[in-house]
């Protein structure tokens, strides 16, 4: 299944000087950490009716990169001079991001009819090599992986933590910048939540399944991830939930 056209429609960049959450985005997952160096986060899903954001879930815990957060490349402006995400920094990208399609090992999942889903096989790769022209892209090989490079990029690694995932549009195509961070997803946490990530946002499997089932592409869903102080700083200006 080719979900690339659907994803590209989500990745428009809004001019920094005039940024606020797009008016047509009426579904928003908000993640708030205690600080930039915190690897834990609390998530709440909001939906907007008319002009008011309202929570549609209770808060639940999730894990972030083991070194915390850093500004990512999404829909939001980045403060002048701010440090931004780099490949391998073990930090989760902070900011405002579109939410893309779902991937998984199973033939089908519970989801909104319009949400793209791709069953991952051994031929599905997600390229994390900054030197590759396919950096931070999903590609499908015409053959089984044979080279060490191909095997390293494989999405299916017989790893339960990656058996179900939802894409977070950080540094997304067609505007992916080499070495600015790749392969950022929501996926299943490890060790019952005792282990941080390399940059993804992870949670228990039932909660991820529930989240994926709620995501409605017609609502132009977003993920807002910020430390507590920055969330309160930008909440009114960016019209966040």
C-alpha cells in the first residue's frame, strides 16, 4: 500500500511569523514533560468543537528519548538560536507535528477508515541513514534485504515494541533535512514503561491501539509535545488546547 501521497498532504509548513494551530485541525494529542531533560511525558487527547478544545481522554503516561526533548522540525517556528534535533541525539522532537499513517505487523488493525495503514513485511525499510537520498522515508524493496545496509533499515525486526506504530511528522518528506532526525513514531513501550526511547514517544499497547482508533484524518490531527514551561508560554499564542 502506497501511503506517501496521504502523508505528503499533511506536511505543509506554516510561516513562522504567523504561526498558530491550523483552524482545520480539530484533534490534538498534547504531551507535556516536566523539563527539556525529562524522558517521561503525560498525554491527553483533545478535540475541538466550534471554538473550544475539550479533553476526550484522561491523562496517561508515556516515555520519550532517554536524554529528554529538543526542538524538532514540524509545523511550528523554532526560537532563534535554539538547539534542534540531530540524528542519534536520543532526544524526542518538541513542537507541533502532523500525525501520519500507521504501520504494523498484523494484516489489519482497528482504525478510522481514512487512516492509511501499511502491513510491514521484511521488504519494508525506513531509512535512517543521513547520507541516503531516501533519508527518513518509507521504501519497499523489490527483493529480500541482502546487504548489511538494507537489513539495518528494516522496519520488521521481530521486535514487539515496533509491531504497531503511528508516524509523527518530524523532519518529514519531501522536506527532510539530512541528519535532522528520522524514524519518529508512537509505538509500544519497553519494560512496562521503565525504559526510555531513542526519540520516539512510547506507551502501553492497549493505549496505543486506542489512540490509533481515535485518529481521524479529516480532523487534521496534531501532536503537540513541549516541556511544561514552554507549553504555558506558547499555549495562547499558538492557540493550543
